[in-house]
C-alpha cells in the first residue's frame, strides 16, 4: 500500500456566518471564519507497543505522542519522559520479561479524550473515516474501558467498523500499526470527511430524509456542570415556541440518531448534546446559547457550517466570570426569544 503524503500539504476551511449575526458579535466568530490546517496523514510503523493507551518503541519509550494525545508534548516534557522511560528500561533489565500479546495488524485512531462524547464523534470518527478503506485489514484498537461509554461501541457497530479490544493492564506489540493522524485540531473539521461520517451514520441507521418537523431543546438539567439557573423562565419560552425538551441521557445511541434526524431545529446551552447535529440533515437549524463574551468555543458553529446546517446563537452569562466550561449559566431570555423569532421567520421562508 502507498501511504505517501504531499509534503507540507494543507487544506483551508471557510465557515458560513451565523444566520442572526449582529455586528457587535462578530468578535465571537471572526477567528474561526477561515482556518488553514495541515493535511492529515496516514502511515505504517512496525513493531509498535501499546501500553495503557500509549504508543511505545522498544517496549519502554513513549513515541508518536501527537497521535495518542490531542497535541504533542513540549520539548521539555519529551526530555523528562525519555529520562523516565530510560530509567524504567534499566530497572526492567533486572526483572523477568513481561508477557506480550501479539497483534498482526491494527490501526490507531484515539487520543486521551476520545472517550468523551464530543471528541469521539468529532475527532475519532474523522480519523477512522480517513482510513476507512483499510479497516478490514487494519481494525482499530480500542481500550476495554470504552465499554463504559456505550455510545462509542454502539457507533462502531452501527458503522460496521472492525475493532480489537485491548486491556489497559496488558502490553501489546503490533507488527504493523497503521496510524491515522488527527484530521484537524479538536473542534475543527474536514468538510468532506465529516459529511461522509454523518451520511454513513444515517444510512447505516436506516434514516430517511422525510418529514423534518421537530423542534428540540437539549436539556442539561441532569448535567453535573453548566446548569441553567433560570430554567423556569426558559421553560415558559420553550412552550410558547413549541419546543420539545429532550433528555439525551434517557435515549440509547440508536434512539438519539433516530430522534435527532427528524429535527428541523435543535437548540440548547453550549455542550456536547449539540454535537448531535451530526445526525441532522442539511439546511436544518441549530441554536447555541453561549456566554456573550466567549470567543473561544466555536466547535458547534464550525460543525454546523461543515454540515451545511443554519447556525443561530443567543446570549447567556456565566455565574463565574469567563469560566465557560464548568460554570452555571443565566440565559438572556430576550436574546433567546429574539433568536427563536429569527428561526421561525427562516422556517416560513423554507416552507
């Protein structure tokens, strides 16, 4: 097989502006409107060891860290880890050899956050799609602890992706390891690849594009972080605009795909539930409620643009200033209603 890549290959992505963008809010999205990334690569390495989700050479030395982490180690960390690995190598020369499980051929597509919902669907599945034509010969390896996150195994089964389950307490030597690099930094997408992932999920789930008549609000009432403190006010507005509240944790993977594929609108506070727009059809609509100062978290804006889904936003305020990740939120009701109105106007035009 030929895995040669063009040197210094790059690809550029241009994003579609939010449908309800206000001039004073351009700063929220402007750094993401056009991005250029290194082209992903695929290559084979022989006799690579897998030890607790880390890739190693010669059984002890951590290698290719930018492919099993979200980003590469800094040089100072590489030096530190090499010294640690070398000392471990010396110490183990005095000990009995550890049993090694041999795998003839496999693929590597995971990093330390791939078990998380958003990262699995956005990052890992892009890496898998990149090497889709090789998977029958090089099944992916996946740690046994992924069974704790049912959506991962369910999705692999739905997509008919062959995989080998490995135990984090064992040492594996893969004679030929096909490594799929990150397609883009987390929260960014290759348009062709992510659309192929979306299409295959819907096709393999027997999803048909028929009547798209549902409006869903993704609830975070049972979440451990980013709760909505004025949820009673929000609930009144949802009733007025005929949004059905969804608790995604009550749905299995197939039900989530089936349910969200019927949506003409999904809305909710910034969070992994919005990643389910992956199951929607082009020219549908998503509304992300986000902190009015947050110009960093644009993964759902970028995903919507890649999937040709109309993106809307409305404002909220974090209780802990600028703690966009884990703070609770107070939603700006006037901003949310205005966004709902904008969506309704657009739906009338679509009809």
